C-alpha cells in the first residue's frame, strides 16, 4: 500500500468519513481517533476462526498487534482497554 510517492499511505491515514457517532474518522482501512491530544490509528478484522486488531500511535510511541483464534472476540474492547491503560499511566 505504500509506494515511493506515498499516495496510498496519505490516503490510508487521512480521515475521509466519520464513524462511531463522530468519535473518529475512517481512512481507507484505518480508523483514526483522538484520545486526549494524541492521534491513534487502528484496524480490527476477522475471518473464520480468527480476530485481529492493529493499533498504533507515533505520538505515544505505541504499537500493538493482537491475534487470536478465539471465535467472535470483540476486538474493539481490546482497543478500549488500551485507552483505559493509557489514562491510568498518565495519572501516575
């Protein structure tokens, strides 16, 4: 998806439409949300018998990839838990 001109990269990480009741945007496969003053990119996906989430923030130096073979795992809950942990770390 990333070519030498970064055309696809720019499209992938530039929000184009609102999702989740205007809590974030969607950029060609990546959901883009603001948490406090930080931009976080993530994508959840599933296929038969597997669920995944990829989440990262350059600003927070955060990179997470979760893969599971547990059917019907609600990967967005993992994202919410990561955001809660970030809040706890900021409070300390």
